[in-house]
């Protein structure tokens, strides 16, 4: 990637709105903005003459024609997002004004930014590390306050600080081992070897603590999928509406109303849960319902847990028994709905699942069901310090490699194997830990991470 050119992109979502922001970054950002911007009023100045971190009123001019009234924010390096000169042009919202302003700065010398290129430049210029860069996209996609808090903690460098301390310890141990390789006549004394092993064992223990946060971290970042299943007309769509707090699915006394799967994310005690309302599981009456039931089965296979809904006013059927047996291997909650009616449903004894009673008509029991869902997917209390070090799947993979290599190093030292083997594994561990914060990385890895960003970030 070229860092000597100037990039530009629309930094706000496309579509109609009150405002849109076009962002420029690079060595020619001020010059390009000068060519595009005409200040209005005595207090406004062209960007190249403006003080840093100031805002100026004027208009964007293209081929002698006024494009839009704008506010231009001038931010000079290094106190900027990318540590380069940055100009942000705020124009009226809508597809056309933003596009015309972007076209103007592109014609005047800027290049259209690639996905995530602004954040990538911030990383390459040393303003943030790789873990902090990933936190930017976590922040954008956060669907609950807990997810937002975890992203902010990572963006503030809380995870990076701990990773860097771990890496420093590994480097110190590696330097000690390599020093003895360079001077083979000086054996490592038992006391020194014991200190090295203790330091590495503390590192393994710390890695284990981080690895234990991986499941929770992935739940906060991507959510957890829950399929709502049961016989037609048991109240699945009504339950979805109650969990969402709004009418999303069509509710009807006619069996088979839901012909396709419906996915919506709800905030359940701070956790993003993706509820999938499925078509009633029964013998299909037509081709459309056949496809709906096929998709329901597919959703069931992908779900981490299920809410199995029963009509408490109806006796247990053979179909209910079949589904109870079919879902026995899944994490599940059995939901007895329609508890406002005379209860006729008797569930078999010995089922390994929590049974909750609700009335989707009045909402009774829904809050208790939410508590049960939270307990099923997240063991224990959600503590503030946990949110500081929630690792993602990339971190998990790197830490797993680092842990294995560190453990091999410990075993090699205790077994008095050649120090070259211990040093080789220590280098593997150090590099793997360094990948998390970007101290050791490849262009392919960076491309993979930043390609997931939107263009304006």
C-alpha cells in the first residue's frame, strides 16, 4: 500500500440523511482541499492556511460551479486519525451531494480509499496497534452496551498492554537462552533455569486466562444464534415478538403462517442473541411450506441453542415427543406457552432442560425466560474487568500456537534438551503473540483484517 498518496472516501453511511462526511488523508490533503474549497466569510480560510483542528465555512466548487455548502475541518499531522494531514468535509446528506463532493476531491488529486485504509494507515503509522484496529470494527458493529464497552476497552489498549507484557517476558527468556547458545561453555545454572521455567509457566497461565475469554468474546462480537422451534400455532412468532419488544413476525391462529425463517437480534441482559423464528415443523402442505421447513432444519443445525415452544393448553402429541427426542443433544429451553389457558400439557420426566412458563399474550414470564437464556449462554457474572481482555477468534488461534510452543520450551528446558530446540519454540511463541498486536505480521494478514472494514474507515 502506498503511503505517499492522498486517499479520500465518504465516511458516513450512504443514503438520505442530515449530513455526510467526506474524509481525506495524506501528504496532499490540504492542497487538494484548497483546490476544492472556497471559504466564505472573514473567519474562514483555505485549508493550507488554516490552523490545525479548526473548522471553516464555505462551499465546494467543481468546474466553476458550486456543489454544496460545507464545513471543512482541518487537522494537521501528527495529531490526527492517521498521523497524516486529514481534512473532513461535512456536506448535506444524500447520495448526490456526497458523491459530487467526493468526485471533486478525486478530480483534484485524491485516490479513492480501499476498505479500511484509513484505519490501516493509523496502524502502519504507529498510532494504534492491530488489536486496537480490530476494536474499531467491533465498535461499529456492537449491538449491545456490553459489546460496546468491550470494544472501547480494547480500543483503549487494555488487551494490548497485557499482550505486550507477555511478549516482553518471552523475549527476555529467549535472550537469556540465546546468550547461553552463544557461550556454550557456560551452562545454565539450576537456579537460573528454574527462574526461566517459572517465568514461562506464568506466561502459560496468563495465556490460559485469555483463552478462557474467547467464547464470551465471540458471543459479544457476533452474537449467539437461538432457533425458536415447535409445532405450528404453538406461539413461536408471538414469543419472538415478546423477546424483541415489538411486532416483527405475523401472528395468526391459522397454522403454518410462518413460511420462512425470520432472523432478528435482541439485547438479552446485555448479550446479542440472534433469534430465528422457524416455520412450524410438520408435514408440509405445498412447495412453499416444504422450502420453509427445509430452511427451519438448516437454522436448527446452525443454532447454538433452541427454544422449544409448546402449547400448554394442548396435550402432548406424538410430534412433540419426536421433537423432544430429536433435539436432545442441543442446548435447549422448553417453553410452555399459553399459560393463561387451562393447562393440559404434561412433559415427560427426566428431560435435561430448563422448563419455563410464559404467556406471550400478556408477556408474563418473559423476563424470567431472558434470565434463563443469559444463564444458559454465559456462566457466572459479567464483570467489568472481563470486558477488558475479550479475545477474538484470531487472537485465540495465535495464543493457542503460542501456548503450545511455550509448553514445548518448558519441557525442553526441564529435560535438558539442546537449547537450540528451546530457542526455536520460544521464537515461535514470541512471533505468535506478536501477531495479536501487529509486532509480527504479513501483508496477507493485514489485507484479511482490513478488508472487513467499510470504505470510509
